[in-house]
């Protein structure tokens, strides 16, 4: 019988909570630097959120792959294909929602031509399916070799097809033009005016993030709760982190184009984080209100992520007069969420970033009450 690792649930829940925090500031103009993405190259704490979540997807796969491998190939493809497709469709639904928008004083249908096709859930679905497929078809060593090949292939494509002057720049990156040709500029992030951070080409490297998460999860599962497993886990995390930093010298760490160095670096940090959580929660049993708080998020991660994206969009249809006008003399309207920020949080302290941060923390507790209520009633929504 497989051992249960409470620490992995807490890790997943903490990642979701941090995702809500960085995605919901009171004002995007007033954010503390660690809660913003790196402008281009580099990695801030915010840039760890999505790769940590993909890593957690791989961890979970380590505890279910044996069941998948017992299936016939058609059954396996149908099972993981359905899950991946559902994630992609939910992601597109979230991009399109709430399906109408304000055009001056009239609600109009949001046209399909303006809907972004790619996104966070879409990337989760695609990478989960392809990582699971490689791990299903090949023995562990060969699947690992395929992962290494994908990283090298993506690096080669960036160098070979990008601008020779600077293939890793926003204007020199090759993937944006391919995304535009295949999907159309209007279906990309911000209508293709900047690089799509969940573009098709950078998915090659993101697949490996899930695979590394799988291998780490499988090592934890097979190693058992002992200090030998923990010390080797620490070594693996350190090795991945240092390898990513060394590769950064020639292939810069960059989330927006999800470079191979970024994959290794963030996977290493995720491994070290899990290592610390296993030590605290499984070995020292330092459980408490803090771990229970994050565990509630970890039991309904995708549901609360979708809700935290959908609810502000839906409430955005409600317009509350602010009493102010823009430069064109048109009235400025507030949604219920923005009204809450403007009237209760905005002017906390002398620094506007404090109120913006406090608002985001408040929303975390609002969403936590929802997942806490669901957990108490054993309601778990999974894809």
C-alpha cells in the first residue's frame, strides 16, 4: 500500500494560494517587486508559481501512473486524453468568459476572434498528456532521455530559428511568429503584441517540468519516509538548481519563453521546497494551522484556480459609478471587487503597495473559506 504524503498536498495548496496572491493585486500599478514577474530574463518568486504547479502535476502522476500502465494503449489514450481535453476546454472557457463585455453603455457578445486560445490550464492539459504519454510508452531511462532531448531540441530551435543577433530577446524569439501563424495574432496573449507566455513552442520545455516532477514524486514514493531518501532528494534538488544556473550563462532563465535553464532551475527549487516540507511535516510532524490552511487549497486546486479567474470577470459586468471621469470625460465605473479595493484597502499606509497587497491577502482568505467549506463537506472537484 502506498504511503500518504501530506507534505505534497500542502506543497500543492501553497502553490495555489501564492498563485491567487500574485494574480489578484488591488492595483497592477502598485505591486511589491517580488510579487511581479521578471520583465524578461531572470526569476522572481512570482515566476516560481506556475512551474511549481506543473511540478506538482508530475508529483501526482507518480502516484497514478502504475494504474495507467495497467490499461491497454487505447484505454490509456482515452483516459488521459479526456482529462487533457477537459483542461484545455475549461481554459478556453475561462478566457472567453463571461462571454459578454461592455461597449460604452451596451453589453455585446465577446467575439470568438478576440478569445485567447492558449493559457495556464491549456498548458497544464497539453503538458500532462504528453508527459504521461512518454512515461507510459518508454522505460524510465528512455523517457528521461526523451526529456533531455526536448530541452536540447528547444534550445537548438531558439538558436537556429531566432534572430541571430539575440535569439532570446522579446523581438528575436522564434516562437511568437509560429504561434501567430498557427493560431492567429488575435488569439494570442494581448492580441500578439508581446510574447505569449504559454506559447506552443515553449511547451516543449514545460513538458519536461512535469516529467521531472514525476521522477521526484516516484523517488519519494519508492524511497519511503527515511533520511536516505531525504538526503538524496536534497542532492537532486541542489544539482538541478545549479545546473539551471550554469545553463543560464548561455540559455538565460526566462519564464516568458520557458527556457530549459528555467525548467531545471525552478524544478530544483521545487524539489528543495518539497524536501523541506517532508522534513517538517513527515519527519518532525510540525503540522498546525498553517499546514491545514494550505491543505484546504491543495484538495481543490483546479476548482479554486478557475473560480478565482472566473468570479472577477463575472462581477466585472456589474458597474458601480466612481464619480470620476477619464481623460476623454467619460465616467469611470468600478466592479464590486475594485470598489472594495478603492474604498477599503487602497489607502492603507503611506505606500499604495501595502493596500494592494492587503487586498490580495483578503481575497486569499475569501477563497480559503470556500475550499474550507467544501473540504468539511467532502466536496472535491477533480478533472
